[in-house]
């Protein structure tokens, strides 16, 4: 059977077996951890004006590490992951391209 992607869009090898699932932060879809897009954000747990006031009074506010997972659909939609430029992508052999054009044109 032909495959569009060699790794099936995942980092898991064929011998890895079961991979734990994570939830997408935006749509709460259940996604395999190796397929999901993982991002780590550092930020203050206290927002805006309150944080500024507290620091001016001499309070030490430590930054918090936040791990976020996105499903592929959400990552693409929100621009976290982008499609690679055409010249960076895999080269399609000309025979296959010709075949595709023939099927489209019906010649
Ligand atoms: Zn999602």
C-alpha cells in the first residue's frame, strides 16, 4: 500500500509499540504524544498590572514553565507549525508528476 509519509506523520518508529496520549490545549482532542506539537512557554503566573505593583514593592515573582500540546490541525490553523517552502520539500520524480497531470487532464 502506498504511503504519503514514511513516518506516518509521527516520531514513533515501527518497533516502539504503545505511546501515551496527550490532550490538545485548544480543542482537547486526544493525540498520541509523538504526533502532537509540543511547545514550552515561560511566563509569570501573575498577569499584568498586579505583577508590576508587586515587583515595585519588592516581591520576587518566579517565571513558570508551561508545557503545551497542540494537535496538528490546531498547530496549522494557529500558525505554530507551517508548511515548508516548495524547494525545501521532497522532490517528486517527473514520471509521477506526469502521471498525475495525465489523470487530471484525462489525456
Ligand atoms: Zn487541537
